[in-house]
C-alpha cells in the first residue's frame, strides 16, 4: 500500500546497504588497524594486516577462476588461516564450507561432492585424507597449510602452498559487498540425522545479526580477547570470527584443546572470553589448581549443547569464570537462545541457581522468536513446565534452507516456524527447558550423534539380533552412546568385541562407550521402548515441575 511515507522514498545507494559481517573486518582495519587481531604462537598480526591478507585471499581465488556463488571448502584447525577464510572467501563472492576435521573420509567426500566445492584448503595434518580426496576428486583445486607438518606428502605434489597462493593475490583487491544480504555466505553440514548430512545455508544477513547478538548476550567490550577453544568448523565457530572482528578484538588461536594450554593463554594473553561444549567447561573446572595460578581477572565462558552439570556450573563460578548457557542448532547459526540471568537469581542457593542456569532460556537479542509449540497444531503449549512440545525458532537468525533439498526445507519451516526436532517445556517465567530430543540425537562433547547411525553399525555384527542406542550421562563428555543389544540364539559376543566392531564403521566419538546385553523392552508391535532404555542408562531428563 502506497502512503506518503513510501511515495518516492525507495531504497537508494546512499541510504541502504546489504548487511554483511565482512564489513566488520573492513571497519576494524580502518579504525583500529594497529591493534592486535590474531595471536598464534609466534604469529602476531594487527587488523590492517589481517584485512590485507583476506583481500589477497579473495583476489587469489578470483584469479584461479572461482566465481560468485561457488563453494570453497576448508579442512583446517583453529589457525590464523581459518580466521582469514571466514572473510577472504566471501569477499571473493564465494561460499565458505568449513568441514569437520573429526569426520571420516566417506563423509568428507560426500560433502565435497554435494556442495560442489571448487577449491579445498586443507591442513597438512590431514595428508592421508587429502590423498583420498585427490584420488577421487582430481578436478578439485587443493591448497595446503603446512602448519605442524611439512607439505611433502604426495597428495600435495600438485597443490598450492597457502602463503605462496596468497602472494598471487592483490593486496588492494576491490572486493564487493553482496548485492543482496540474502546471498549465501556459508555452507555447514549437519551431523546426527538419518541418511546423508544436510547442507545448511547461511546468508550474510543472519551471520551479521548473530555476530551482533553474541556481543549483546555477553555485553562484550571492544578489544575483547577471545580464545578459540571452540572449533571454527562448528557453525562457523558460532559466528564468533565475525563477532570478534565487530569488536576489533583479538583472536587467540589454539590448534587443539589442551587444558593447561588454555590456562596458560588466559594468563599470558589476558583472555577475556571463550566458548566450548560442556566437556570443555568440565575439563577446566576440574583442572589442578596450580594451573590457574596468576589468573586474577574474570573470564566469560559460553557453553552450549547438553546442559552442564550443576557441579560444573558451581565450580566454574568458584574459580572466577562467568558461565553463560546458550542453546541452538546448526540451522540457527549455532546459539540462538540464551539462559539470560536475572538479578534475583543471585539470592538462590547453589542447587537452585544451577537448575535455573541449566535451562535453554529465551531468544537471542536479534532473533524474532523461540518457543514451544504443539508439533501438530502449532499452538503454543501452556507455560506450566509440564506440557511437552517441540522447540521452534523464527526470525533473521535462521538458515536459508537445506542445499538441494526442497522437501526437507519445506518441512523444516512448516507453519512459519523452524522445527528443531527437540522436545521441551515452557516454564512459567517464559524460559524453555529441553526434556528430550525427538530424533534421538546424542550430544557428546558438542558433537551430534545419530542413534540410528550407531544402530546401523551394530546390526552389521553377525551375532546381534536387536539393537538400540540411547544417551548415557558421562562426567567428561556430557553424554555418550550406550548400546543395548539382544544376541541371536546360540551366538556369543563380548562388550569389547562389539565396541571394536563399531570402530570399523564409525568415527571414534560415535562408538558406544558401554554395551548392555539382554532382552530389550518392546511394545506389542515389537517396537523398542527407548524411554525404558533411557531410564536404565540414567539418561531420562525428568521434568522439574517447579518454576
């Protein structure tokens, strides 16, 4: 409808620009160019130099023929090159596909094929995997980062060395903003669903807004020092490469998580913020006290995934770490809900405070909504802490959809909401608390594990007649797979044998950590009653009827 507020008042170049997190890098280089941007061993780079290197990467990609909308994949640890990829690749108009370094070769190859990657930048640590990729994808342009291992493996004979490749790019490359903020910036693959992984497409607008939401949830000051304990391949590091750039902060890169190294870096670099799954927080909370000596400042820690144990929440607070519990999925750019702490919670005893903080919470600042709805009628469930429904999101911090999968996209967005598949209740104060996962996903150390995938591996064992897998609580990992099996008549097998069998078909973190033998509880139709198995494994998420 045309009104006096719209007539001849269209968008113009002077008053409208598409939102993109790339602009955070450009601004930090312009305003805080001399301030530190990246710390990694002996590497010290400021924002001006980081911006120049990202422009070189974009230019170099263009010069080898990478076009707008094409995919550039990376298989990298949390090194400076991974930070640069989050800017240089989209600055070339390409789409960044960060690959999970923990996955097996078949899964990686599927993602490279499905995403139609033109280029792969890979760390030489993964040379055996690179050899397999080169053999099966001879058309793929390979660039390698020789960080801890030299690039002398045969797989890299025809590959491009990263630093030399950067030198082919123009330091003054005039990159262009996306013409539309709805354009894709990143491709992330889900794990933990049945069948092949689904390719989740992020847009520039969502990446921009979630990066800002991260700042708002933490009240994150400019020049914050952020430690990369969270893998950047996880939902683009929960959008924190872009968040840190927006604050002109410092990326303290950490190749592999090591408890003592984390404390050393917090002390020497003045780390103020870090993220991690419950396993990370638990490892830090239970570390020897002498490793923390010399750390007197407060450190903000963000945790997502399964709720941390109350003892971990209490211990983190005791050692001076301020824990923020968030919740989300790949499809909503990582965390998109937060257990926003209320001032009156400080009057609670430690047990009640931990219960409050373990909830999944309320929507992120720049997310339009998160609630619990009846999955069939899409009507809101009552805020009674009892009625179970499905957790759903809507707003700008939701994916574009699934790559090459229109039916899954339509189903995911049915009724105007993104359906998470997670079951939860709505508390009287409006906070959400998960009660179960409708797709039987196990979250172990921040990694999603499909119970069905593990069951498929178990059924390959010739002695197994019936198998079911559920989550089992674990002090270190939060949750681990627990297998319940019935053996075929006359067959025998041991727990070690079953676990060894699963290792032939599954990534290490997906292998059951315990095997329980015996008849499985079933319905009259023969369906395994997983709720009973969860109870046996101690993994039932009992509903707390309090507020």
